[in-house]
C-alpha cells in the first residue's frame, strides 16, 4: 500500500528553514517538516479523505496507475501550480 504526499517549498523558504535548523542538506522529499505547503493527495479529492493505493506483485497495476495519474493530474497539480504561482507572484517576471 502507498499514499501520496505533496509538498511545495520555495527556495527562499527552504534556505531560511535550513539556516534555522543548522542543516544545509538538499530538500528531502520524504520529510514532513513544517516548511512550505504540504497535503495528502486524497485530501484534495472530492472525498476529502486519505487515499491509499494497493499494488500486488504479479497482478496488473493498470487500474491503480490510471487512478493515481488521474488524481495527481486533476487534484494535485492544480493546487501545486496555484501554490507555486502565489510564491512567484511576488518575484519579478523574467519575461
């Protein structure tokens, strides 16, 4: 079984957090540290409930893959793009 945790952290927020804790390591995608925005993918779906997927060795995973990609595309990415956009809006445009 597995679930999906999403996280958006600006470079500036990560640098400030790293300085505060005294660790200059690159961001760890598996961390649940209190920096940036994070949420479980299932909580962004219409059901607003934690979602876990199951994959069994030797059994087709096509339905699981399709459901996962759909959830990320339809619910995860739009919120992550919104969070990224709100962080970028205060920065000067490069275009």
